[in-house]
């Protein structure tokens, strides 16, 4: 089991105001953390701190497993926006997943893991098709399969639903919740879809005009979101926000 403990975290870029301070939270394998907030609130910066790309101004980010060992780069997977994949790249889904094996060339159960993911993500019939012909939702599921095929312990996602239609977005959120529960992968995601985040994640961290941590995402109050975003928030039945 992987555990993450963030203690008294503070960060500011040189010559700039502090993005956040006294940030404390703990999460573990199987948890699903959503991070929201306005542009410039520090969401992507926090991801960089969590993976060690940036160093805190104060406080600590501590990863550990049941043996007390720290997290290694091979334990981490990252999912970009679907727009990050070149439309002109001539690659089939099966080839994309095979590239994932380069990170773990000796993974004995690679084929069974690959088949399990294709089934879970309902991509079995797409295995030998060209990704450039996939819809936005299918393409993002393909990238998700690539990220998970080597069985990472932690999955980071930075605005992975950008450009997806509402149906694909809701399906993607449902898949992530199912994956966290069934594979015990720790999922940490930055996104802008407030209502979807509130109804699918286990924990919600709101950055911007202070930091707000919620042990239950569905209990976030509208007034608090309006303070963070400094505008009126309207949440609708199907996850639309403004």
C-alpha cells in the first residue's frame, strides 16, 4: 500500500505571492483525490511538488509503502489531455499499449494486464484500429489504458477531460472511480468540472484564495466555491457549471 502525507506545505515562486501554505492531508492506495480551483491557483504546481519536480518553500511531501520505502518513478503514471496526442501519428491501440512495456520490459503478466484493461475500458474491439480515427472519449480511454498497463501505484491526471463531450466526460469519471476501487491505484486528478468532481472523487482539495480540504467531496458548499473562484457558481443536474 502506498501512502502520501503532505505536512505544513508552503510554496511560492521567487518574487511572487505564496500559492498555498499550511497545507496538510493524507491519502493512500485506492483513494481518488480531485483538485480544483481557478487558473493560477496552484493546481499544476501542486502536482509538480507531489512528484518531486519542485521543492517546497516549507513543509514536506512524504511517500511511503508498507515497508517504509519511498515512491520510485516506475510507480508513477501520468495522463495528459487527449489533445496531447498527435492526430497524424500512425499508431494502433495495440501498439500504443506495447510502448508501455518499455517501462517494465520484464513484466510477466503484461499480456493479461493488457487484456484486462481492454475489457474494463470496453476497447476490445478497437485493439487493432488506428487511434487517429478514435473519438475524443475513446482516445482518452486509450491513453488511460497505456498509463495503467504497467500497473502503476499512483496515477496523476492534469485536466484529462478537456475537449470531451458530456457523455464521454461522465463515462471517464465513472471509469476512474471504478479503477481506484478495483485496482487500488491512488488517483490524483486536476480538472475543472466541479459537479463531476464532487460526485465521483473521495476527497476534494480546493486551491485559490486559501486552501480547503474535504474528506467528503459531496459536502462541499456552494458559498465556499464562490469564495475560491470569486464568482457566482451554479451547479446543474448533469454536471454543467458556470
